[in-house]
C-alpha cells in the first residue's frame, strides 16, 4: 500500500481546511489498493470471530425464560443479559490501549481465551450468581473481540474502502445477532440451554487457532515494565465503576425499585459523577496516557457521529429484544419459531451493507447515507406501532425488512466517518471508544425499553381480571414470562387479556423509540462531509514475508522517479535475466564521487601517491593483520599490491587528469552501490510473472507432503473425537446421569488419544534418525520440523486437556452430584456408587489423577515459554522431566474404566518407552566424558574438536547433529549442533556464540580459569545434510555458520573422489600454470555457464554449486583452507573428467557506504598472482561476490548446467538424475519460499526442511 503523509482535510468546515481535495489527493484516490494473500487469510478469521461474539449476545433471549425457571433468577434475570454487555462495554477502552502497547494479535488471543473461559463457566452454572459471573467474563472477552475486529480492519484498509470490509464484518455480527434467538430456541427445545454456552468452546477454540495462525501484525516492542507504564489504570477503573453504577440504576429503576427510590438515585448519581470525574481526569496532567483522548471530540463531525452511534445501538437492541417479546408474548410462538420470525431483519442486511460500502467507496461521501438511514429509521419505528395480535405475517415481515435495511445501511459508515477526521495514529483510541459507545448503547437498548415496557404493563395490568396472574406479571415480571409455555397455559379469557396488555405495552415502547430515532436524524445536520483518505499509514500492519531478508519496499511514486534515473544507466547496465534482474556498474555520479575522494587538493589531477595512499588506507581498514585464531593465508607485501594498482590504472604518466581516471575506473566494471533496491523490485516482478499454475505446482511440491501429514494428524484427531462424541450422544444413559458435560469431555478425550501419541513421539531423536533411511517415510513426514511440530501439538493437547477438565469440573461432576440424578448414576455405576457428591467425583482415582496430570501439564507449559528458557535453561529441561509422572497419572486416569475401556495407556506405551530409553541413554553418556579442545575462530564462532571412542554404537559422519554437554558449564544442559567435519573418529563442531550458553562457552577460560577439557556427546542424529549423497546434482545456498555441515560433506566427497582416481593408477599431468584460472579476474560474478563450463562427466559423477553468503569478509577466513582444498582438488588436475565437479561461490553482503572503500575492496579482491592465487581479503581461491546473490540467475545457471549434461550423451540422457537443493542457515530461511517458487516450475519433487535446510528431489 502507498503511505499517507497528511491528515485528510475536511470539506466546508470542522475546524480544518475548507478547500476541496487537491489534485494530488484526487490522484491518490484513484489508486487501487492491493491486498496480499495474508489479508485474505486474516479476513475470514475476523468474520468468524465477529459471528461468534454477536451470536452470544442474543442467543440467551429465547433461552432466558427456560434458564429463569431452572435457576430461579427472579427479577435478576436482566443481569444475565446486562452483565455481558456491561463488561463488554466497560473494558473496550482498555483493550484499545493494550492493542497499541502489546500489538493486535496477542490482545485478540487474550480476549478470545477470556470469552471461552466465560462460556464454560456459564454453561456449567448451578446458580443465578454463577451464571451472571460467567456472562460477565464472557462480556470481557467479547468486548475485546468486537473492538479489535474494527481496529484490525482500520489497520489494514484505507478509510475510503473500510465501509465495504466493515460491512461484511457487521454482516457477520448481525447474522449472529439475528440467529442468536433462533439458535437459542433450537438448543432449548432439543438439547439443553447449557449448550447455548458450551457451543462456544469448539467454535472459539477453532477461532483461536485461526487467529494464532494467520494474524501476525507489527507493533512497537518494548520492555514489559515500560509497556505497563503506558496503561491508564486510574482512568479505566473510574470508567468501569461509573458504568457499573449507572447500569445498576437503569436496571432496577422502575422494576424492583421506583425511580425516586434512593436505591436507584444513589447509584445513578454516583455513575454520572463518575463520568464527570473520568472526563476531568483524562483532561488533567495526571493522565499521562489517557485511555480516551479528548481531542477525539475536537471536530464536530466525529463528536456527532459518536452520539448517533450511541443512539443507533440503543435502537438496534430495542428492535431485537422486543420483537422477540412480540412474537413469544403476543403471537405465542415457540422460542425456535420466534427465532425464525426475526430472520427478515437479517435478509435486508446484505444488500444494505453492500450498497453503503459501494456508495462510500465510489463517491467518498457518508453524509447522504446518514440522512437516508436515520430518516427511514424514524419511519420504520413509527410503523412498528401498528403491530398487534391480529397482524398478518406479511405485515411484520415487511416492517422488519424496512427497519433492518434502514439500520444496516448506516452501520458500515459510522466508524469511517469518525476516523476520516482523525489521524491514523488515533485509530486504536477512536475505535475503542466507538466500540464502548456501541456496547454501552446496547445496554441501554435493553434497559430503557424494558423500563418503559414494564412501567406501561403495570399501568395496564388492571385489565387482567385474574388477580394471581396479574400479580405474577407486574413489578417487572412481564418480560420474563413472555413465553409460549406461559401464555398457552392460561385460560382463554385470561390469555386474551394478557396478550392485549402485552401488545399495548409494546406499542408504547415503539412510540418512545420514534423520539430516539428523530433525535439521531436531527443530529445528522450537525455533521460535515470529510474527505476520505485512500492511502494508509499505520504501524500495525500485517507482517509480510520479506524478500531476500530485507523489508519489503513501498515504492509507490518513488518507483516512477527511479525509472527515469535508470534510463541514464542503461548503457552501463548488464542485463542478467530476462530484463528482470539488473547488475549496474558505477554510475557517472559514483565515479565522480570516487575521484573527488582521491583529489584532495582539488587541482584537477590525481597523483598516483594519492591513489596509493587511499588503497593502503582501505587495506588497513578492511584487511588488518589476521588474528591468531583465523585459519588465515600468507600475506602479500605492499610492493605486489602497488604493482597491481599501477597495472590496473594503466596510465603512463602521473599525475592523471580527472577525465582520464574516470575512463579507467569505468573500464574496471565495478558494481554500483545503487541498483540493489531496483533489483529487489525486479525480482518481485519476476516472481509475479510466473504463471499461477506453475506457482501452485511449485507450492505443492514444497508444501504438499507436509500438508498431507498434517491432514493425517488432524484427521485422526477428528475421527476419534467424532467417534466418542457420537457414542455419548446416542447412548442417552450417560447424558441422563452426567449431563452434556460428559459429551464434551469424551469428545476431547477421543481427540487427545492420537494427540498425546504424536506429542510424545515428536520428542524422540532416534526414531527420525532411523526413519530417514526410508525415503518413502521421509517424503511424507518432515522429520526436521519435529521441534516446531512438538510445540504446536503441545498447544493443541493442552487446549483439549483443559476443555476435557472443564467438561468434567463444570459439567459431569456438578450434574452427576445432583440428588435428582442419583438414580441415573446408579444405573451406570452401580448402587454402591450413590449417593455421589462433587467431592466424591473429584477425590476418585480418575478425578485426582486427572487434576494432577493437568496441573503438571500447565506447569511444564509455563516453564517452557521463551522468557523462562532464557532465564534458566536448566529449569526448563528439569521441569520437562515431570512429563513422566504426568504420563503415569494419565494412564492411571482411565484404569477404573468408568466410562469405557482404558485405551489411553496403549496409545502412550510405545512413545513413552522410546523417549524414556533415550533419556536414560543420554544420562549414561553424560557420565562418560570425552576429551575435547576448543579453538576460537572469530568473535562469534568457536570450534570444538573431540575424538569419539571406537566402541560407540553408531558411526558418525559430517552433516549429522549431536547433543552436546559441557560439564564445566552445566551437567543438565544438552544443546544440538551439527557435525561440521568428521575425519575418522575425530569430529569438529562449529558453534555460533550468540546465546547465553554459547557465550559462556566462548568465555569459559575467562569465567572458570580453565580451558575446555571434557564434553558429553549423545548421538549422532539424522539431519537433512545426510541425504546429500543421494543426489547427482546439488545446489547449496546457505548463510553464516549454517553452511558448515555441507563444507565437511564436500570435503569428504572430494577426498573419496581423489582416492578413486589415485587407485586407478593413471598418470598425473603437469600442474604448472594451474593457478592461471584464478589470476587477474576482471569481474566478480556468478558462475559462468558459457565456455568455461566443465566438460561432461561419466554417468556416476556429481556436480555441486556451493553458494555461501556471509555478512563480512572475515567470516570466510576460518574456512578458507578447507574450501580451497575443495576448490582445487587433486581430481581437477587430471585431463579426463573428474569424479566430482564442485564450484564454490562466496558472497559478502556487507555494504560500504564510502565509495572509495567499495572500489578498492573490489580491486583487492581481484588482485591475484601466480605465486599467490588466493584472495587478499578472504584467503579463497574462488572469486567472491559483493552483494546479495541474484537468485534467478543462480537457478538458471544450475539449470543450464543440468540441461547440457542431460542432452549431451555418455548415457546421461538414459538415466534419471536426482537434483538436490539445500537451503541452510537462519538468515537464508527467509529466502526459501521465493527460491522454491523460482525453481518449482522446472524442478518439481519433494522437500525436507531442517533449520532452514531444504532438499528437492527431481
């Protein structure tokens, strides 16, 4: 998206510019906004969350009479509804602050979790107080969910287009709101009212997983202490207290107490005073970070739209709740039928929101929509007064269509109208207060009409001749008795009287609603049209995948300006790949800058001494004396370097004129510093040019097997969960004794069987090692992602286990301990099992072992979070040993076989035994210490050398990994590292010291006064590098220390090839002149695919392209000897085809801002002689590129080499060749998907992925 740099002006007023939008702004409005696939993945998740939250708001309306009868809520029934909306409203401003501080994602996850918790409590409620408490917790979560939905859309969509997307979100909200009574009625009639709440557990869990998977937004990261300081605790506390007091007064006023009673006046006055105090505090200097900034109301439009939003919310709930009273109390419809009868309100929703979104996006205006909408609302609420006992179906359907259309037409345009006059930085606070007013209006939309309805009912109650019925319905009791069961139970005459009073009381309610709609309509005249921004400026957008590890660039208009500049360089440009990737040499401006840096005296000439001095300065800067710990090369003296400088300058006289030197510098073809950004954009264009079918084919080649495996895992969970659910629904004796909680518990238990199996298996190290021997299994299961899989499956297992406990603790234990259920309990457990109290259930073997196992599971989880691991890794590993008693408790949990055969133990037996034996083996090898020594390679890397005893069972080879223990640091910490080099029984491990433990290892001598003496080694274990030997053609692309396993493998492969050649007793030719291949290379580029391509090899030969990307040149030093031995092996000196053809290409990505440093670094790199063919900088025989590799060219080069081999003869065309592509190193992981897309349409196969290392078989 483009970036907005100015606030939107207001047309004709509102304390801002009165001019219309400028030409630039109009142009900006015409730009089309492009949304990534991540946006389209997030958006459905938001719709699901919106539906879930709104469904719960109204699902209790039709279930409330049933709930009241069972729990005997009395006149506190209203709090079952109001407690939800109270907390939903009161905490929304706090969520707005938290979203700015902690980011949108984790605040949404927290809100969803709170909502699910409240649903479980509400479903298991045994009293009115417990139900109201559960509803309050539900509301806390729902408020955050609703507010964050609007906020996330505001983060991702420009103001002018928000109405279209918010319309869809609000459509989901209104569908949930309208379907709530219908779903509630169905549930009450067919199952139990408790499932109106239990239903949220699986749906909420699914929403939670979706949000965690796709919603990954940016935010400013700070220390927790600093974040907490930004929360307005005082302001939030005042607002919550004022809201509670006001709602208490409005709920009981006119119902339990008269409006003149002190029981109503005192909380009402306290609430109003609280709002005044809140405003005063927020405006004072004490509120460092106000939860509601007063400047949100600084312009008339925003303030007015806030007001009409409040009125709109009141009227919306007014219709929903009291149409239900009309259908059930007047027309005597069942709860389910009443839910169906309210559906016409939903039908008008979709055309209304679609129309308003399209109008606003097309015209950029919201004011006409506001006038039309609130005008129609006045009319429609007036028409509601004609509804009565004898109204036809067509009448109430038509009235709902008109009212629903008028209300929904304005809904998507309210928040954008507020935000248009404010800065994008105010999005969170503006959206939070908008959500607060909506929710607060919903509260009053129930209490105000309820007070009016009950008051009018009491006035008309004299018309009911039956005194007992009259007494039963007055004093605030009429609403809760508006149900078919009550109405149809009355005698015919009494029923007619009651229905008449209900109808007339509702008529008065509709008459008062006309006033509210009229006030909102008049308030629209205070609004002023505001220009809708078409660009977006936010810190909280989606985190997109970066290209080549860099931040994705917003080119926008700057791309157009660079297009002109690029034309000036075309004559110097070398087009590498289909006009997509450009490699530019120094521009005229860069050459001029370089000469200015040399010509210090500004005399128009450059002396050789000036050039020589600068060369020496650069040499001393970037190639200082090699440190003792580097595996460095022999130095070159200054004379050779200066002689090389004279040869490349080529001038016969000194000093040199600036113009002559400029021509010389241009002939050097030094890469420019400027084209990187353009190259990245060209690379993205190339990616887009690949046809969709090919990209999908490549994606399936990469992700297909992984998707199949995950599908298999999920299928087993769903299958066993469904089996248990169906079993306990069909066999009614279980529900009769233990309630619906047993269905939830056994459903999650069924899903837990395979989940726990996969959880424990994923902890094994040796199982993947053996399984790698089978290519079929490894093709299906990505063993190298077991760590990530273990974390994810653990989260799923914890969620299922928690839901399982909720089903028992709040369901089966409560229901099964009721006196009324004891006969049913005896029927399934036997006469000796009753009477059975809640405590009996909890203290039984299944009860206490289950609670203990869940408690241990949570302890292990809490001690596994990153802050704990960083604080003390030993604690993390030791706490993980609690898994063994946890597994013991799980096995004991089902031993009594109360509900079915105890199968969990069979699922856990094999993986537990496997992991237990591995841990015992690790403990034993920890006592068998191996002598070792450590060398410091550079400031960030150390090398550990150890000789493995010959009696070890498993052979070691480069590319595998081991678990390393250093007893001098800790006996309990084992860390995985790859074997870089393996010669006989001696292994070398290279460790990057950027963690706490590895840093202590590097400083071991300084910390303990002793050098490394012993290590413990467990392994070896399988790694993707092992499979390197399976491929005929390999392409290795790696960064940093991640390349080390492959360097060892290459050395091993080359050594074997040399031995084969030596054993063939073939004479070696003269090696004189061998270094000429490396002397005076005029350019540094990727592999030449032309004349220098090696001659074709026999069928059993291998080719390897080895790309190593490092940030700084000195990172190459400690591997220079090893790479040189690979680069110039014995086999390459023979005239016939070598067994292994290895091409090594290194890339240094560090950028030099100083042009002189950049130029002379290039010259120093190409400075080679016959006596000293190695690079002056890197010590390598092979050339080094400066800058990031051209990924498209690298793939094309390798592809061309393979193609020529396959079509050339020598049996190559008759044998299927296997191609392996390896990505390794943490930094290179970010490149992986783009690389695979490039090659996917040419080389399709299957992938193995470990620590960013991929393998593709063709």
